[in-house]
C-alpha cells in the first residue's frame, strides 16, 4: 500500500511540467486534491474515488454514467485504478489538444458500446454534460437546454437520430458553440 502523504519529487514535477501544459503550482494543487480523494492511500483512484474527484472538478450533478465512461478512458493500463500521472496526462490532453482531436477523443468516451455512432442513451450523456458546462458558463437552465438542442440538431446532419463519428467531428469543427464548450474545459 502506498504512502498517501508522499509528495512529488522536484524531478517528478519537472517531468510532469514537460509532459503537460500545467504549471508547478497547478501540478502540486492537483496532487493535493488527488491525495485527498485517494482514501485508501494506494496512490490510485478507484472508480468511487475518481467520481468524487471529478465531481469536485465538473460539478456534483455529473452523472455516474459520464463518470464511468471517463474512468474507463482515463485508465489507460486497464488496472482498475487511475494513477496521478494517468489523471494529469488525460486532463492535460483534453485541455491542450487540437479541437479535432478533442472531438474524436470525446466521441470515443461517449460511444460506450464502440458502435461508431452515439445511441440515444449515449447522446443523453453528452447532452447532460454539455448542459452542465453551459450552465457553468452562466447560461440559465432553459437557455442552456435550447443552446444544446441547437448544437445536437446541427451535429445530426442527416437527421437520422444518430450521430456518427464523422458527423460529430466534421460538424463539431464548424460549430462555434461546441468549440466554446470544448475550450471551456468540459473535462
């Protein structure tokens, strides 16, 4: 079992600064928050600890389904736990990657059954997260719902009720509102 009180060495912080866009202070702050959620002190967040960590970042209303999808996508080595490095690299990737890559990555997160399109339930998870972000950006609930409905209508180019990865990426790149949500730190 790991030592929950162990901090990051200067070399570890420097390495993480080089691999991510985060500053030393941001890395230290996230490490502190990580350690607070690592209740068993094993230096990894299990799904429950991860959910608690992310709800503090995204809001308490974030659905368990969304958090489960994120957990699986962040757990790169499929160990059942997310190390601080995995967490920091995933968050960094989402915040600094080009919009097209973010759209592709997010599609993979929400396409839980790997079908190549977003089903009704998968789309609901996306919409729920978009509404949370829109509300965080200061939009009232009714305005946020209308805003997200407009984005979804534009993404479903052929209006078949299903959004393919191609629709998601191509229409997403030409939808300023969605790009604002992506750059506002949806994750």
